[in-house]
């Protein structure tokens, strides 16, 4: 499903993942890599990301695995079990993509946040654990742990926001395990719960906006 009435640049096909680059130009500018959920495309995150970071450059990326009328990031076996080889192949490819996209467009990964939703959030957490050093800042909406085997990764110096849905019956119960996993590997965690299901919206945008700005605020839930 393509996002309606949002800023959309041309679809670029010059790198391993299709992507749209929105608002780039200043090498020191804040940058968000957007990783969508299952069954949609890269445009589905743009409007929400603009509410979170109005002045940021956006790299809206499309997963490579077809699903229904859209795409996902790696193959799944069931709603909560995933093909481990697919995770590793797609994550390694995305690691190279992120570096190449940053170099090509003058973006600084040290000033980038990787914003992922659902399957996209799971790709981001896998990227952190399997290819440390690329992600310094991650905002994960409705994530769960997906790796069967996790290497001894050092995530010191990174920061991660995790937002779970109180009524998300599929992914919500797994969110605490991901908080524990990433915390044990050294990332600075801010874990929140919003009163919703698996869908995301304005409550998530408000939390991410404050978090990106370095402003605290009371926990939600």
C-alpha cells in the first residue's frame, strides 16, 4: 500500500534496496532511515516520520521480500518465527546498503536514527546485533526478538527506544525479552508502552519526537 498525500521523492533503484531520499542536502543534518512493516512499502512511514522529525532527512527504504500487496524484510515461518538464513542475508545486505547510501548522499550515520516498525523494527535490531557500529540510534515500534543465536555484540554507546502496544497480543508479550536482550548487550534503553494494539500512530510519534530531541517525559502505559 502506497502512502497517500505525503511527501514522496522518486524511487531509487541504484543500490541493493529500493529507496526514496527526502530532504537531504546538509551533511550534518539529522537523518532517519525508515523501515516499514509487513505488507506495505517505503512510503507508509513517511507521514509519521515527518511528525517525529520535521527537519530530518529521510531515507525511506523498501524491503525486498514480497508479501501480499507490499513487502517485508525477511521470510517468516509463522507470525512469530522467522527464517534465520533470510534474516542474516537481508541484514548483511542492508548493512552494506546503509553504508553505501550514506556515502553516496553525504549522510552521517553517527547522526542517523533507524526507525523501524514491526518487521522493519526486527530488521533494525538484527542489524544492531549482527553488524555493530552501523546503528548508533534506533527507535523500534512493536518489535520482538527474532534471532535464534545472538553473537557477543558490544552495543555500548548506542541508544534504543522500544515502544510496545498494551493490546498487541502477537508481538507485545515478546517486547520485554528484546528489552532485556539489548540491555545485556550494552545499549541505553528507553522502553515504553502505549495503550494501543499493533498499529502505530500519534502516541508513538509524540514519544519518538521527544526522545529524538533528548527530552525525557513520563512513561506511557
